[in-house]
């Protein structure tokens, strides 16, 4: 369970299931699939060790037992990359990249199932994909101009669907507005 671990800040799909990162810095792995509406989750690895997490996501590094984290601290304008040691008992610095802020809000973060790409979703509907392995400039996957829903909406997280395809969650402003999921075509 997730009781006592704090608000969920980020999630990533892995080959084995869902990985959740909480405001307390705890990481939980939910293996397999849910059964009757319940999904067994357990805390894995060491806590991230920061008390002021604004955004965070963790994924397993493909082919290893290590975890990779991308975090944004409150008041900071960078994304700190961390890798766990082989035993998951310690977080080690792995890099740092600029965190684009829009409307003064930190972006939502998601990571590919291999932990090689970071998906950055901003408050104006812009979505960037950044290679963690190999570096390079971020690639724009969605922008407010191409998102017809952008005006009058609150944009939430996005996740990669393979290649440059994404799923992006938004809620229109209004009393009875329900969140809507947008899928890119290519």
C-alpha cells in the first residue's frame, strides 16, 4: 500500500508495472495488474532524501537493478537526475538539466519505461522529450498552438507512448469539467 507515503508526484510505466514517486520522497512499485480495483504496491529503494520536492518521477534503468530519478525542488529551475546504486540504498548525482517554468509553475515529469527519456509537461500545454542517455536538445512533442484545447484548460502530466507519441491529460476550467485525455497521432 501507499498509506503514509504522501501525495503522488509522478508515475512511470515499466515493463513490470507502475512506479510511483511521492512527495515524501518514497518510491513504490506496483507489479503486475490491479485485481478487483486494488493494486498491490510496495516501497522500493531508498527515499529520495529531499524535503522540498515540487516534481519527481522514478523508473527502473532497463537491464539493471538500478533506479533513475528526475526531480525538481521547490524554488529551483533545474531538473536534477539521480541514479541509485546497485542495491537501491543510496542516490547518486547523474546530471542536471534546465527545468522550463511556465506561468511560474514547475512542469510535470514522466520517464520512459527504459529510463532513457524524460517527458516534460508544462502548464501551457507544451510537452518536451529529452534524452537522458546521450543528451542533446529537447524535442517539442506538443505546443499550445497545436493543442486546440489549450485556452481555458489546466494541463497536467503527459507520458510517452513510444516514438514521439504521447498521452496528455487536461481539465477544462469550469464547475463540472471532467479531465480529458489527449493522444497524439504521431
